[in-house]
């Protein structure tokens, strides 16, 4: 696949350079609306370069290969490499039309010299030795790359409130875009720590292609002239999203889990005997989630995975009660673990309440379930 892309890019580069040497092309920002795949939910950004001689290409910085060696491991670790690539525009438009995603075009208001410089920069970016880059979900992606190239030739952009701090965070923006996929956001909130909870300015919000389109629509160049000369919709949105049913959302499942935990706790109190099977399952799941967080916090190079205060709740030490509950001579060990665990859970709730790290709404009933179970065990041990 990548070899084919290299060949296509080499051919396109040749024709682009030949065509652009004789006539000044038109450069546009193309914004693709959200798609159904999880990596399409914020949309996609391309540069479109059009010339009167018939040259018409779309340049993307969002090419990746699922089949590359150790892709999943490298993605989780934060070592995902993306590529820039050029494609004939008509094929791109057909592909997006077939998936029902909207396509909007914003023609850039550039001088002939700026247009030439931008085309040269794009050509250098497409060279095999320059096309691969280390992807960063919020700081270096398909939207930030073309924006950086535009500002390199046109100067810093400003829409009057560019540097103003908003009430938005990366987490709140992700939640907004992922509204149809609450389990995906649940996973993000589990994996990413307090680093995505800082408030953003308008420029930082442009990590999302849809936000970038809105920002550029009112952006001015350093001389005060508008960056966008013309805007038009090329394809309407016809995609039909299928949201996760409310009854299967993380929040509903979490509340059901809390009720189950309370019921089991009450039965344990009535029988004066801890449910060891439930204890092993409960803390076994916690330890597995804790191993994942351990990898993300201490091994991954993702900027936003550390610090993650959920580690107070989900960590490998949860394996202690999962195993020790079956060994009578270790009852006191489980008791001491539950006291420490109860205290840590209270601290985590305070961290969420005071917005040190925003917690997914489903985390609160889940944490409450662990608090109930810890309190039950502590009470029963003290009574015995």
C-alpha cells in the first residue's frame, strides 16, 4: 500500500510541478465532515490545489496503515507515524460522496508569491524523505499541518480572539464530537489524564478540522485582509449516524453496576459472609485496567496520559484482594487494602469535583460502587 502511495505521489509531483510552472494555481482548504469511523469523528482537512490546465489534486496529512508492523502497540505507546499523500481530486470527491460526508471548500486569498511558496512547501512535504511524521492527536495532525504551512507563507493568522482563553478543553471538545459514541469517549477518559483538561485558546481548538474551518472563516492575515476569498459547499452531508442506545450507554451501565454492587453488599451483610467470587471479579477487572494505565503512564510517550489520577482507583495492586480474599490468613491484608482503597477513592472524587481532572460521568457511580464494597468489607471485618 505504502509503495503504491509513493509511486502515485512521485507521479503527481511531476505533473504538479510541470503544470504550476506555467499557470498560477488556486489553493483551498477542504474540510470533510465527520464520518462513522472513530478516527473520522472530528472530520478531516486537506489542501486542494487546482490549475486551469486541468491539474486538480487533494493533499492529505492523514494517511496511516493499519497493516504496518505493531501498529496497535505503537499507537497505544504514542509512536504512530502518519504520512502526507496527494490524490486526484475527483477520486477523493467520489469517495467522500459515497460515504455521505459533507465537503466544504475555502479558497485562500494568497498573492502569487505566497501561492508559489505554499506549493513549494507542499511539494517538499510530499517527498518520500519528508512525508512521514510522528502523529500527535491534538498537536500535530491532518489539520494542524496545513495550517502551519499556510501561516508560514501568509504570516500569523488572527480572528480577533485568537489568543483568548475559552471555556473549552480538549476533553470537552472530544466529548462534543464523540456524542454518538459514548463508549469511545469513556475509553479516552480512562486512558488520558489531566493534561487534556487545560482550557484552550481559539488556535489550539483548531486541532479538530471542523473547528479549523470555523476559525479560518473569520481569520485575517497580518495586513488585516481576510484569509478566505470564497467559501462553498461541494457536497451536503447525507450520512446517518446510529447513536449508541441510551440503555447501553456507559452511564446507564455504571448505575446498574452500582445497584448490583449494593445488592450483593446487602446480601453479604445479611449472611455475614463476603461474596468471594464477586470480589475476585471486581478487583481482577481493576487490576487489568490498572496494568493498562501503568503502561500508558510509565511507558507510553503520549503527552496526555500522565498524570492520570484514575491510578488511585485502577492500579495493579487491586490484584491483592482479588487473590487474597480466598486465603483466610490474609484477611487482615485485604482489610488494610480496603482502608487505603476507600481513602484513595474519596480523594479521587474530590479531584473530579474540584476539576483537577475531569471525570467521565459514568466514573462516579462506578467509584461509588467500589466505595460501597470497600465500606462493606471494612464493617464486616471490624464486626468479626
